[in-house]
C-alpha cells in the first residue's frame, strides 16, 4: 500500500461511512432482501460489514491494552461461512443500526489512534485494520450494482 493510501485511512474511513449512511438511508426492507448470490443478500452484506468493523474495533482495543496485534490468521472465510446463517436472521432495523454503529465506532477508534497507529498496522501487514473503507467500498459497490441491475430489470 502506498504512503498516500496509508495516510488517508482516517479520511477514507470517514468518506466510506458517509457513503454507507446514504446507502442505508435509501434501502427499504425489500432492498435488504435483494439476492447478491452465494446465499448473500444486501442485508447479509451489511451485517457482514458490521461484524468485521466490530472485529477491527476489538483488535484496536486489544492492541491498545496489550500492545499485541491479534489476528484471525486465515480464518476469514471460515468465519464468514459460519456467520451467514445468523446474519440472515437479522431484521431490517437491526441491520441498519448495526452497520452504521459498527462503522462509526471503528472509525472513532482508528482516528483516536492517530497516524502513527495507522502506520504501525500497515507496516505489520494489517492495513485493513485501519483502512476499513477498503472493505466497506467493496460491499457498497456490490450492493449498489445489484440494486441498479434490479432497477434496470424492472424497466
């Protein structure tokens, strides 16, 4: 990751949270049920974002308390696959609240750590701990694409 990209974690996180808020505000309950493939819906993708932002928040908290960077190693897909059934049971109000609350909380944690913490996690090979916007934008783009396709199909 370039130095410019590393330096923009806090700003990128803020911009992605703004975009996420706008997306969530315009999603009705039917849109949250829209299929994204592989058993995922828009709601599942948002719950997934909330979950991983919470994981990142806890990683930051743990690091600040212990000085150790704790990681899940290569368990990401295992965790996603194990949690999709629970994410599918969440209702629209819970999904909306969870995704915004989690993104807000982790943004605050990253920002409070300052650039030196962003640089440290990036140097340790864990840039997505700080650059939450990278993950958010992937799923926001995925959701917006699916919604646009559905809108075009309706004609």
